[in-house]
C-alpha cells in the first residue's frame, strides 16, 4: 500500500513544476535587490515558451493602473500572442508616470533581445510598493541573470520570485487528454494582501501545451477567473496591478480547441480547477490569516446571485473577525448576505457552520455552541447559506482577520 506521505510528496513534486509542467515552457529567477533590505531574495522571474503562444489576459478593474498592466493588456488585445513574460516583485511600478511606461518598454526590449524575440512578444507584470520608480539598473541585471537560469523545470523558482508578503509559493497542475494526447495545465500565483473580488493585488500565470483557438482562449480564461479569482477576498482592497495571464503554446499537438470541440468543456473545467486551487491558496495565505473560510450559497435565483452573496459573506470584516475568535455569531453572516444587493427572503434562509444549523428561517434556533466553535477553530471553516429554493449556487473563499494583518500593513512601506 502506498504511504500517504509518499502521495503527498508526489503531488508536491508535480505541482512544483507549476508553469513549466506543460511542454515547451521554461522559467528562471534571479535576486536583483529590487526592494531595499531584501538582498538575496529572488525578485525577477521570466516565463518563456519555446514557440509563440496564444495569449489571454484579465486585469485590474481599478481606474489607477500600473504601467505593466497597460502595456500587457494592449499587446494581448492587439495580437493575442506572447512568447515570454518578465515579472518583478517588490515594486508595483504604478503611479510612476511616463518613466514607468518607459521602464516597462525597457524590460520588454531587454528580455526580447536575450531570447531573439520582438519586444511585442513580451508581457510584463509587477507587484509591490506603489509610487516608487523601478531601480532599472538592478532590474536590468536581474533580467539578464534570470534569462541565464531558465530551465524546463523552473516553475518553483518562478513561483517563489513573484512573492511579496506571501508566506509560501502557490502552484497547481492538472493533466487531461485532448484528442487522445496528454495535455498539461500549470499555474503559479501570488497574493496575500489587497485581495478582493474583481481581482486584487494578485498575479497569476497559467500555461498549457494545448492548442486553443486564440479567439476563444479569452472566453476560457474569463470562465475560469469568474469561478476562482473573482470569488476570493482578504481585505476588501482591489489593487493597481492585478494580472491573470494564460498562454497556450499548442505543443501537445491536438486539434485547436473551440467551443465546438468535443473536449472543450473538459479543458475549461481543468483550467478552472487549476485557477480555483491557486485562488484558494491566495485566500488561505491572507496577510496574518490563520485559516481559510469557505462560504457556500444554495437556493439563489441564479449562480451570479449566489456568487454575490458568498462574496459578501467572505468579505465581511465582522464575519472574518468572528471566525478568528471562533464566535458562532451567525447574525453577522445573515447581515452580510443582506447587503449583497441580491433579492432573497431572509425568513426562508438557513445558515450552517459546518453541519451545525445556527439559524433557520432567518431566526435563532437552539444549537450546540461548542460544536460550532470546534468548526470555527478548524481549517478550512465551512459556512453554508440556503437562501431559498432556486437553482443558483456558488462558493467563495476568504480568510479570518487578525491583529497580524494590521502589523504587516502598518509598516509595509517602511
């Protein structure tokens, strides 16, 4: 019989390939000292495809947008293709004016020259402190060093280099068959603070060796993001730098995927599962968090209504602090559902903490307080709301809110 820990290690080895799990993707990282005081910590990462890849992207909804967001979104909109992505952590390169835009172009040109590509083939992403110009002498040297270190198993190095206040790298891998050929989907993400539905201070990179029609790749990504990164919250802040990129290089050799392909839904399902794994890892690693909250909503008028209620619950500071204190204060949960902007009847709403029913028909019922507290002390913390008899259901993920969150963010810049 296989030892359980052998299975865990096998999964970790597979996931550690992350963005380099699919054929033809390479990655590398370097320590450039982008952020003062963090010498030796990798902070420049490069993701490279052996062949041009169809590209899709989703970006922050904040009206204040980083230079890398503007440049990369424009490239994808114009050509639906990328062959490499260069990422820096420690500096958002946001609110840096014309210099910020010029620095992004410099990063694109330098990376392109190193790989014999055109600058338009390079995507850029940044994360870190807002309003500070990039130290381009360090960034340039870091890009050169990271390019020397790219490997076809460099996914873990890539995932570690993009982190800021995260406490661990976030990676996921799925394997499926398309047209009888093995297809891999890999991913890496960062995010710990400024996390809220509609993206957040998060970067996510998804890769696949599947051939996908570029016209429909964006739709596949939108569906995956709606069920994953749009369903998490840590602190209610949406940042200037949110970026999710999907590259599909076609090296698996399948017929190009479109909605008419018999395995389109299989591919989109696996892509969504990969994104959900990464989204949950971000929520679990919220700044100062001690446990993951999973809010499931059933009986809503539509899936979108259910999603909005679930987001309101996991985004509530009062719910988050109640979870931290293991306080089964179900009124906070119902209150959050009530301001989600979704029509439902509170008098027909039941609430469960784990399997413990704490509210029936919108009113208190006797329940085992200690049993509810045990659920709230666990990880993850499952909350369930039944808001009617509709077909709409959804899940959203968040984390508890602790004193440590304040400590981290009170001194983030200094």
